[in-house]
């Protein structure tokens, strides 16, 4: 073991091991939520610009890609979650040597995963969109958008894995500042390419790619200047099998969960597609607000993983359960507040994306059924992230796949044909959240009641 990590010595870091927790968790979680929201705003601006300046078919083409993008990148997002957990654990153990090895491994994994996704996106775009039943009038534009979007995957991976390194230190502010800059660039380029150059869906995809390149460049530059042991070294890019194994053990189950989760959403999207372009466009508009609110949950997920991983690594078990409850209560409260605000003012918010009455009709149905109850998802998300912070990733992944993903597939192929209707289709979301929440909360409760856990506490 090298020299000890100087925990909390720099202004951008948070001391997760000592002192009161609530304020520190908020300081960590809210910028992380805002960062994720700004990333999603890249897509939202794409949707809004094409919806207003190109038309409903272009809006449907861009919006229908969200489940596909999630399907293809979720595995690597899970691995970045695993990277954050193991680096946080090493910080709690004050093991500089392992931190350096983890960061070296993360660097190379980010490069390889970005290149893999770039190629996969070019090959898989049309087959997946065709399998989803994307309407013919939308298909060609959707393929163009998806292929151009995936050209920027190396930049997306570089930013997300770089952010994972900073999150492990308790730094969620600087990634937020970077995304503010990239978000402004994305918006301006969208308007230039779509209105000025008449590039349509290709224009918004190119604008998003450039913005992602800017965010990746800035975070790499920042990490190149970071103090040891967190500094990036291009000449030390090497995969250490011990660190990769731990990273994959936590990250792969989470990533596969996300992939299967996305497959279930692709199945639901294929059913939405059967209602026509207006339903696709309305759902695409409404789902943006679900993403915004989910990022609140995701912010407290990140806090649960990092805070619990550090305290678990340091053997401070008395703080672990307190972190769980603070993250759970905060996630439910913040998410519910925004859920109800968006659902209450549905017509106003949908107006940002389209002024077509039938698009509003379908969007409002989704907001009143799905968005208004989304806070329930905090139950399994926070419990699952807490288990991952303690190195237990497979159990919450399996339970989430069963409780959420399997139910959605069954609902689409069994329930929806018997009780037809767009509103019946939307009911699958809150029902699956309740079931999955019961399962994962039970798993968390059983784990913390194990004798080994209580002995450590």
C-alpha cells in the first residue's frame, strides 16, 4: 500500500467517511443529477428542434431511438458504475496503488468500449429499428440519426468513465460545469444546422456529436492535470486483471440489467409504434420528462454507491444504513415533486416539443399514468445501488430483470392484446415498479440482517 489518500483535501472532493451525511449527499447527488439531465438535454433539444422546424415524422425518428441507444450503451454504463464503486472502495481503504491500477484499467476500457459501440451502431441501426416496427415513413430518418449519433460513442464513453473517476472522489461539480458548456454548444449548433443549413435529423445528430466531443476533451484535459493518484497517464494505459475483475463483477450485472431493461422498453416501444407516428411522437415528448426525473433518482443512486463503497471499505458499517435511508427519502421526495409538477402542467411542457393536438393527447396520457408515479422506482434503484456499493451486484440485477423487464414483455404480448388501448399499455410501468421495489428492498433488508454485517457494524 502506498501513501495514504488525502481524503477531502481538495475543494472539489467530499469527505464521505466523517461528519454529518445529509448535506454532503445532497452536494454530491444534485450536481450528478443535473449532469445527467444536461446529457439528456442534448437529446431533448434534438427532439424539440426537429419537432418544431422539421415535422412530426422527424420528431418520431429522433424520439424512437432513445430505447435503442439505451440498449446498446447500457452494458458499458454499468461497467462505469462498477469502476466508480471499486475506486471509492480503494479510497476508503486508503490504497493509492490500487487506485492507480483501477484508473489505468478504466482508461483502456473506456477507449475499447467506445470503439466497439461506434462499429456496433453502424451495423445494428437498421436491423434493430426494423425489428421494432418503426413505421416506413420514419425508418430512414431514424437510421440516419442513430448512425451519426454512434459515431460519437468514443467521446461519450470517455466522458462517462472520466466522470466515474471524479465521482469516486466525491467530485460531481466539475462534470456538471463541463456539460453546461457542451449543452450550450449543442443547442446553438442544433439551431444552426437545422434552421440555417436545413440538415434535418442529420443536423441534430452532428450537433450532439460535436457537443460530446467537447465534453470528452474537457474532462480528459481536467484529469490529465489531476493530483496523484487520480491523474490520467496515456503512457500507463494498461488493464490490470484484478481491478478489471472487480469492476466487471459489479458493473456487468448492472449493465446487463440495463440492457435487458432497455430490451423491455424496446418491446414496449414496438407496441407504441403500432399506434402510429403521433403516438410515437407524443411518447417521445413525454418520455423526456421521465428521463429528467429519473436523473434525480440516478443522482442519489450515485451517492449511495460512492458513499456506501467508501464507508464499507473503511469498515464504518454504522454509516452504511444511514446513507441508504437518506438517499431513499431524498430520492422519493425530489423525484415526486418534479413528477407531479410536470404532470400537472402537461400541456405547457409538451408544447416545447410539438403543437400537434394528437401528439399532445398521447403525451398527456403517458405523463398522467407513468410520470406521475415514477417516484416509486426509487425503491428498487436506491436499494440496488446500496447493495452494489457493498459489492453485491448480481442479486439486484436478477431481481430487477424479473420484476421489471419480464413483466413488461409479458404485458405487451399477453395483456395488451386482450385489453387494447394506449393507456392500458402505459400501466405496465407503475405496476412493474411496485413489484420490483418489493423484491429488491427485501433483498437489501435480508443482506443487512446477516450476522456478518452486524458483526462488522
